[in-house]
C-alpha cells in the first residue's frame, strides 16, 4: 500500500468511525489481498471473493474491484 496524506486520512477516518486503530484497517486491507475478507467486516465492508476480483459492498454501494491492495485501499479512500 502506497502511503499518501489522503490515503492515511481516509484510513484514519474509517478506523475512527468504527472505534478501531488505523493499523487494523491496514491489516484488513492486506489480508483481503490474500483472500481473507473477515477483517473487512469490522469496518462495514462486505466482500465476496471471485477469481481475480472482489465484489465489495461499502457505504451502501456494491462495486467489483481487482484483488489488489491498491484497489482495496482506493475503495476505502473513495469513502
């Protein structure tokens, strides 16, 4: 995950909204790239793994994204 001020702010905002530490959301994003979607649920993100993509529902919107840390981080950053 490439850190930037915007990305760190977005991760921090989502973590704070769920009363979690920023390292927990970072770990959840990393785990999702390895197929472990369970930690994302802590942040209101429902994820269904496909072969090379993930169907994610976050903030009431469902979107299909690549199964990469950048794509998952980008989704969080969009919110």
